C-alpha cells in the first residue's frame, strides 16, 4: 500500500520506529468526523473500533469480535495483519510492538488523539521503548483529506432538557467543591456529548450523534463554551448567556485554561497534548474526583423529563417499527427486497411518523442470512444481499428524536430453518426476558447481571463476545457510559434513572446471527425492609416474534410460565400503546401476527 510506504518514509525521516494510529478524534467520541478517520484512510478497515500500528517493516490492526469478519474482508490483499482482540494466542498491541522493536526505539503517538491515561498505560507496558508524542504526522500524507465541518448549534429548551444549564453548573460545582479545593480552579471536559448535555445544546458536526466540536470549562459562576462562534446565532447566544454560558473560540481552549492555578479533568478523556501544555506552564492538572467522570455520572442518571422524552421517542419508533414489520411481512415472499432498500424504507417510515425525527442514531444494520453473523454489518447500496423467504433477518436500528434516542434489534424468521437455529433464537430471547425481569439491590454492577442474559445461550456451548448492555444518551450518543452490562467488571453501579440496552445474541459464522434488543430504564422496585431494590422498565415497544416458538412444544418448554407471560403481555402492551395510531388494516395484521 502506497500510504504505508509514505508513513514509513516519514518515520525514518523523524527517527521513529513505529506509530500507533487510533480511531479517535480530539474529543474521544465513538463516531468521528471524516477528517479524523485516519486509521480507516490508511488501513481500509471502516469499523468504528480498531487500532493500527505501522512499523518500518510491518503493519497490524487490532479490533474486537464485532468486526472480525468485516476486518478480514476489508484487509484482504493488504500487508496489514489482523489481530483479533481477546482471542487465544493474539498478542496485545504493546507486546507486539515490543517484540518487533529494539530497546530504545521510539514509538510515535499523536498527542491530540491519546488520553493521558492511555499514554501512561503505553509507557507502563513498553518500558524499554521511548514513547514520542508528536503532532499530526499522518494527516499531511493523506491525499484529498476531508476538511473539518462545523454546523449550527441549537439550544435545547428546558421543557425537553428538564433542568436548566445553570442548575447543572451549580450541581457540578457543588459536587467538585465537596471533593477537592476548587479555588482558582476550573473543571474541564473535551467530550462533545458532555459539553452538549452540560450546556443544553445540540449540533450535527458528527454523523448519528447530535453534538458539535467543542470544549467546556466550568467555574463556580459560569460555564465557558469553546465552539466555532459563527455557528451560534445571536439569539441563541443570548439564551446561553442567560444561563451563565459564555462563548469562546474553539481554538482558544489552551490559552483559557492557562489562566487557572488548577484544572480538574477526567484524565482518561483528556488529551496528552493539552495536558502536557498546561503542565509545562506550571498548572496543576488533577484527575476528576469521580472515577467514572463527574459529568458522565450526572448525565447517565436521567431526570423525569428526559425519561418522558425517551418514552415519547420510543412510542414514535414503535409505530414506525410496526409499519416496517408489516411491510416486510407483506413483501418478503416476493423475493424483491434487499437489505439496503429496507434500511432506507424504515428511515422514510420514521420521518413520516413524526416531524420530530432528526435522523438515525447509528448506521442501520439490516443483515440477512450469513450477513447477520457480522454483529456490525452495514448494507451497502451496490452490494447488499437480497432478502429471500428463508432463514433469519436481523434488523438493528435506532432513531434520534428531539426528545430521545432509540435503539432496538429484532430477528425475524422468514422461512423454515433447522431446529438448532430456532433453539438459539429461543435461548437468546429467554436471556433478554430474564434480564428484563431482574430485581436487584442498589449498588449492583452490570457484570453481576450479565449472566442472566448470556446464561441461556451458553448452555449450548455458544456465546457472544460483545457486551449485553450499554448506556443510551438523551437525544445524544446512542452508546454512552459509564454504566454497562458485560462480562468485564465495571465499578459503576446501575442506578435509578439510567437507561441501558438489553441485547443478548449469538452468531454462527457463515450461517446466521440472532440478536434481540430492548431499551430499559432503571427504576425503584418494591422493598420489604431489606434496603433499596431496583428493577428494569422496558421503554421501547416493538413486537417480538413468538409464533414458531408456541407451535413447537420443545421450544415453548424452554420458557417458564412467568417468562412466557412476560412475552405475551409485552406484545399485548405494545398493541395497546400503539393501536390508536394504527390503521384498521395494521391493527388486524398485528393481532394475527403477534397476539397469539
């Protein structure tokens, strides 16, 4: 690959032996502007997660199980070796680099794209190598690199946000002051979704995420928003000023922070370049006293207005999904459907259901047959598969409405399949239901609940490698933390007000994939004097296919009467919530299809 040779020539010129190219932009979000998609531009691998390492003679790319097959396909024919993370015998990034280089060799990282904690970890794991912090040395080598784009910044009204931005500032300031000395200090965040939440603003600089390129500094008496000032209208600037929010130019963040004696920030999400500049000027930079991040924790616990917004968004999406499922049921036997066309049709239906629909919350996954074994498969217009009246069709999509974000997955049976496939569907569904019905004491972490969803499919000797649940933002990023439900322990407890996905799955390469996902919120559960308990409330209302399970006594027997009642009650609840917005024809179809 010509670009690899250009990179190697650059490394030799600068006396470097390797460079680590992450998937980040300067704000450490999951989705990034095209301008910063350097790893994808260099490697050709387009998945959202991955790290590329280029040495003077070799190149390797690490990614997780969601992208194994996609990465194999996209890296085919290149000289880049695929490293399947967490698989037996696969070295870590740092161990591979250490084995390829000699003691004293220099490894480059772009200081704008690595956090302080990431740098510390790299240094610890590569003690015999020199970690060289550079600027952007890859970007100038890319021909026709897309420019950074800045769109308009909108102000979210309080009737949707639930809490004024001034109150969020006071809550943050009080929390920080109780934990650390904040005299002549400020709190800093460069996470775009945290900035948007703190200031009750939204934008469209990044695909699927209603955020804008920004930084934020918070003191006791004001919030300073660093943004492309030309993107904020005079009217919105006045509204922000009324909430104690002052605008500064995006590029002036470092000089502004340099005014303070101390800066408090989450070092796991603060760039090395900004940290080093402040420290070199004698400024004390200390880690956020809340391990998960003060703003991240505040944002994760939704207020009542935000939760009501989720319910409204999920109701809109319920109508769209029901019409979409009927469209598939009416047409798949004709053999005229394809994956990409279906993804477009659902977006059209959503737009027709509500004027508050802003767009998708992530790239739609419509995967037929063996394509569904790729957890993050995205159909392309010129190469998507035809949907035939046979096998499974997996659909995982979400929407952004101005008052909430949705994320739902359903797997549809379009024709007869072997019993083993149906069994896998039933076990995945059982896991989703068991987690949905969980009641647990306050302080429980997601890792303690993960086995409820993963356990049923594991009885067959199969499992899925991704997490079971991720946090979901309120008209923000569809994937947010700090909470999660997964095998790996996460110290963040699940708290009332948190909104999380519930998505067990199974993938059999070359054959099929099954995933069933609902969105749940944590709410208080009944207690009998043994402390506080929490349970899940399912927010999204999209019917679940049960007919072929009921028809087979072996499959039906997998579910207890309580589990089966939960499922049939759920489909009835979906119908009752949606019926008034459905036509007579749509209601009749739903009754035949789902009210078994």
